[in-house]
């Protein structure tokens, strides 16, 4: 794996898509875990990074992909 953080982001995004397909929305509870991944915390972090409340990087492509599946920022 050349980009471990990017790979981790892709795995978490795939879990989020599965959650949406199953639940019909992307409002993941903050304490929700799936397959040992703290999906709710991950999604909250993506929101905080986009708002500029915490340091981190979200590419324009990642933001677009999150927008496409219906993330409420």
C-alpha cells in the first residue's frame, strides 16, 4: 500500500456507502461501529475537517464523493 491514509479513507467510505444502502441515509450515530471501524467518529471527523475545525486534508474529489451520497455537512 503506497498511500495508507488514502486506502483507509477508501475503506471507510465503502462502509459508509454500505450503511447508506442498508439504512437509507448517511446520518451515522457518532458511537456507531461496523467491522471494528468507528464509522460514526470517522464521519464526524470528515465534517470537522471540512468546516476547518480540526486539522486534516479532504480533497475536492473526496468532498464531492461525500456530497454525492448525501452527506449533511
